[in-house]
C-alpha cells in the first residue's frame, strides 16, 4: 500500500509538472501565470528537489483520476463545425444534499433546443472521474428536448463537494457548465 501510494504521488507530481509546463494560462494583462486547478503546492524549485506533500483522501482520488485519465485534464473539446443554435436548460445546478460515501447519486438535467438549427452535443465531461454524464448522441431538432443524466459517486470523498459537467455543443458559446454539489458523510 505504501509503495502504491508513493507511486501515485510521484506520478501525480510528474503529471502536474507537465500540466504546469504545457498549460500555462495568462490573464488579460498577459503576465500573471495562473495554475491549473489542483496544482497548488506542487511547484518544485529544481529537478533535484524532492517534493513532499501530504495527500488527503480527496487529493488521492484526484491523483488517481489524473493517472487513469490524463486526457481529461488537457485541452477543451472543440465545438462542432456548422451552424450554431441555442439551448436552454431547465436548471444549471443541482444539490444532492447530504449523501453517504460509496453511493451512486443520479440527477437528470433537462434541456430544450431553443434555436433554429439541430442541436449537436459533441461531448459532456465531468470535472472528475466521480462525475459521469450520459448525453444524447443524436441531433436534437429545433424545439426538441433532451436530457443529460449525471451520476455522482463520491467514493471516499468527505465534506462539501462541488463538481461540474462541461457540455460542448454547436451553441454560442460552445460550452455550458452544469453544477452538482453535495455534503458527503463518512460511512
């Protein structure tokens, strides 16, 4: 277990170093570096320095998620080509309230294509592996409606949790953020 934890930690540090190098974001002034989410405290000052940090359960879940699916933390999904339309969600946020660890919690976000062109959702992606969306793959005609089902499985997470689902479609703007939240109690 200790060796596995050490391997995950070293992999997480290596991946975050790569992410910091590749995904350098600047503000409108073009000067200030903004770190990607989760990178705080992981800035080695030299290659020879050993980065030591204590990972709580939430960070360990995130480290494992990054190692299992590094593409999820890279560039955003490109918008579909072609004419744009508009979409209206019945709600953009949902709170599960208080839930237990190791449970599966489902919520459905309903939407309507309010534009004049077919709505094409090219992707829906959760902010972590614990948040899994399912979205319609077929075009939604103008005036038509659909649903995005989101399953949140907190695993070992504890306390206040807030997750997002990024929906990419042929809309302007091309991404819509849906939010879920919960207070996770230890079992």
